């Protein structure tokens, strides 16, 4: 009775400490570290894309959902415009508006809510990551080693429907009673501060990924929950998984990874011999519910059933139906193993023939959607995608070895230990985490931006490693020894009763108790040593994450610098320029700038831009690049028909001149007479006695004249073409008024009669280029990307020359200065 009361008391203390003290503290820290930017700079939006997201949120809040989905924005991509509501993933916008209308109301402005959303959802992502680790360490989900699964997969067992229940021998399971809760705590602690997640979840970073990572973690947790062993109805969690996946689809294009990750795991379960009615129902329910909801998102549409990137999950869904049909018939007819395999092969062949026939019929019609250049770049051996616009973005570059340590730090070492442990304590849920880890590492290695995907799985695997080791350590003090002693006493007592209290049995029991007592203190000393080392490692990791977190919290739109006398100053040139434009230019002004800055100009300056951070129209961006990288006179002739002002980033560093080699390649991909070769090797910086200086072709360009105007010898723009009207405090931004703007072209574009509508009186009315630009546009050639396999006339020779030139260029730059060209956008 006393021992029972003590056990209950200890359990209550344990639960209270974990869930009432430690877990809330971790979640609070996850919130606190993400508020560093807001504490220092106030509630301001960061970077480029977040400004577009905020502007879309404002429009949704002011006009409602119906007008939002019918919003054709003529202030962007001038003169074409863009159908915003049907070309973005609106989940984050709807979430923010919901919070504003029904939770915060008048207590917070919409701007402040958008700034805090990344921090709020960072806390939720932390919580769901902990739940995933908890699910993957429950004894009912991982009591078998992987060899047992492989044994069954090879057909050495007749078990089909029931979950395997062969328990691992002691000490594999006897010291793991604390593992689920400790893994939950450790995984949350890692996810709360890990830089791989912080880089997309700091306050003010109102980007899709800040919400999508929460949706992804929630989807993955619910998927593992639907596979829990020992529960006949756990497959019903597949419904919740489908809804979580729908939210993921609504927030980020990375939903393709989530869909294929679950599909891959479903296929892996078949190979491991774990296919059962429960697994079948869990995946089928998830796929039907998730896909049915996903196609309701306008930007997604029917792509889950057409895009090659998503048809793999559909093929697995069909395969599951075939497998379940086979299993049903086999059970009903009680077939022998040999007959069962013959029947499966026969049905599989029929299904393959039908599938092949469908592919043959639909492929010529162009039914199947292409693989995007970004996705294709993850699988080809090249480090580039073949699209110079995509290749110019810094976050699309391959990850370097030190990138993992930079964003994962000590968990680069801890997570692999947890990965190995998933094979020792194997099961349906641990197998998912193992597959997730391998897949996320593969893709992150191809594109540094995707290190973001490593954050949840690294935290889970690290949490599993620390949780299981920590459980072993705790059991040295609270569980294992007492269990051994009690077992020995029980055996000794039972033996004495059988033999009347005499014989050698008592000696055997005494020996077991003595042996356990001898090993008790060495094990406890080892446990203490492990705890001390773990504490030191965690302290180092924790301090590192806070340092990196402060660095990641610096918004690119405001910079911190030092004057020559050492005074710290805030460089707010970009907002200064945008505010000047808003206050000193007519409302119908059109601002020409490189596509990076379009989101900020439209949102802050409230002026029409030629292009923004979206990449949906390669040819239009190439026209803009041609204006900047072509000769001054040619650039002026085009610009006067499109814009009233032109804005450039100057002042060195990653300014527009440093980026211009990328611009030249983008322009040349459509206007082939811009450069002598696809990589524009003559449009670059060259070494001279004065250091790195522009090449002759770059010197003649408009961008060089606008950036270096009166700063460099013999560089001065013609005031009859461009007149400088603004220069920011620290020279980071220069704004020029375009002289002699063609008002006829401007009025022609503004006339609604000159727009092409999909239906008469409809809202989808695309603008057109003014007639004065037709001769320039005829010189271009539509860019055929690598994924355009349904189109004829694919420009294979050009792409091959592009790759050859890029490889030669990379070979040279590896031995030279670190950064010859500044990326379009920073990570």
C-alpha cells in the first residue's frame, strides 16, 4: 500500500514537472526568441515577399473573400497586371484576417498581427514537433527491431492484419519508460530555438513558410498518430491528417513535399510488410479528404491529379486499392501462400496495363503538367536549374557542408544517433521519421533554402536520442534497480513457499539481488556523467541559437551600421526612399526597379511597379533586365513607354551593379543578341590595377550609369533622359525621373478597352504592352524551360551551352574571390 502511494506521488510530481513547468517554459522561450526583431526594431515587416503577403492580407481584410479571389491587380507587373487571388496560397492571409476579426479585434492592428504571426506559429510548430517525437517513442509503436520487420517482409510470418507485438528483451525496453515524455520535452526544446526554423519564423518575417512549417509539423504528427499500434480505430485520425494537409496546401507550395512524403512512407510500409486494413484506411482517408479539399484552392486546382510532381501519391493511392482488393479476396478464398502471390501478380499486371494505357492516351493531349524548374533542379546532377532567373536567387543554391552546422549546430551529431535508434526501436511511426530524415537531407543538400525542412525532423531525431538516453539515466535511480530487486525478492519468496522455505532457491534470489546492487552505483555514475555532458552540450547549443537568432532577426529593409567614429546607426535608406516616392510623386506614377524590390515599392510607396518578386512571367522580367543591362540609349527608349521613375540600389555591396551579371543572363535568355554567349561572360567584373572594375559591356549598361552616376570617372547620365530626384541619406537608393515619358503609351495602357478579358464583362482582364514596344518585343524568343516537354521547339542547344558556361564559370570562381556576383535575393 505504501509503495503504491509513493509510486502515485512520484508519477504526479513527474507529470507536473514535465507538463506544468518545463513544457510551458520551452514554449515561452520559443516565443521570446522570435520576438527579438520586434523588440529592437518594432513591429515592421521584413524582407521582400512578406510585404506582398501583407498587402494581400490588407486587401482581403478590406474587401472580403469574394473580391479577393477576383482581384486582378494592375499596380503590379505593369502593363500586364496579375490575378493575385488565384495565383497565391492564401492560407496565411485568411489566418491573419481571422485573428484580426475574431480574436484580437481592435486590440492589435493588422500590421502588428502580421508581425506576430510567425512567432505565434513558431510556438505551435514547436508543440507539434514534440508530439511527433512522443508518438515515435511510445512503447506500443516501437517495440520491435527492424530485423523483425524485415523478417516478416520476406514472408517468414503469416501475420497480416495484427500489429506485431514481439517485445524487445531487457535492457532494450526496461529502461525506456520515461522515453516518450523526455523525447517530447527534448524535441520541443530543440525546435524552440533551432536556427533552421528561426530563419523563417522570426517576428516580422511574414512569409508563407512561417505558417506552413506549423501546418507541416501538424500534418506529420497526425499521420503518425493515425498509425498508432494497439488502437483499432486510430485510422480515423486520417481525417484530421487530411484537414491539416489542406491547411498546408493553402499556405505554401511546399505542400508537394508533404504529400509525397506521406505517400513515400505508405509505399515503404508495404515493402516492410506492414500493409494492413488500418494502414490502408489511414492513407486512403487522408488522400481522399486532403485531395478533395486541396483542389478547392484556386492556385492548386486539379494539379494533384495532373502534375507529375503529385501523381506519385495518386499512384500509391491506386496501388493501395489494388492491394486491399487482393487481401480481401485472398482472405475470403483462404488461398495458400503460393496461390496468393500468383493472384497478386496477376492483378498487379492488369492494373499496370490499365495505367500504361491511360498514360499513353493522355500524354499527347498535354494533360500531365510539367515538373517545375525548381523541382527538377533537385534531381539533376547540375547545381543549376537551367533557368537563369531561378539560378540567380541565393536561396536556390546548393547547401554547403558548413550550412548544416550553421543552422543545426550540435544536432548535426545528435540527430544521427536518434536516426540509428529508430531502427532499434522500430515501428510504423519511427519508420516515417527515418524516411523523413533521409528525404529532407537529400533535398536540403540540393537547395540551401530547404534546410528549413530539416528543422522538425532534426529536432525529433535529436529528441528521440536525448529522450532514450535520458530515460536510461533516470531508470538507474527510479526504476530499473527496484524492478530487478522486486523481481528477485518475488522469485525468492515464491521458491521458499514451494519448498517450505528451504533449498537453494533463496540463494539464487540473493545472488540476483547482490548482483544488481553491485552494478547499481557504476550505472548511476555513468548516468550522472551523461547528464553533465548533455547539460554542457545543451548550454552551448542554447547560447549559439540565441546568438544566431539575434542575427536572423535583423530585417534587410533596415540595417545596422557604424560611422567612422564608431557610432552605431540604423540605415533606413530603403524605407526613406519608398516614403519619399509615396509623398512626392503622383499617384499614377509607375516605378521601374529590379524585380526584387517590387513588393516593397507597391506596399510601402503605394505605386505601380513593373515587376515584383514573383517569377510567373519570365519574358517580362527579361524585358526589364534588358532595359537595365542594355546600352543607355536603348534602355531609355523602352523605359519611357513603361515608367515615370526608375529606382536603383547603389552604395556597394549587393547593389544593382553587383547583381547585373545575373540580369544580363536573364535578358539574354529571351533577347539572344544581348550577349555573345548564354552566360554573358563578357558582362562581368574584371581585374585591373584599380581592383575589380566593370567590363566594357557592363560599363556601357544603363544600370552602371544609374548606380555610378557622378561617383565614377566619366560616368554621368544624360539629364535629358534621366534626372536624379532623390538620393537616400547613406546613398543606398537613388531615384531618377524619366524625362520625355510617352504619355500616349501611358494613356493607351490605362484604357480598359485595351485589356484582354477571358469573357466579356469578366474580372480576368489582362493588360497589354503599348503598340510602341511591339518592335522591341518581336526581338525576343519565349524562354522554353527544361520542364516544357509538352511543347515543341525546346531550345536544347541553348540550355546545353548555358550549363557548360556555368560549369566553367564555377570552376574559375572557386579559386578566386568568394563572391564575384551578388545574388538577387539573400537567404
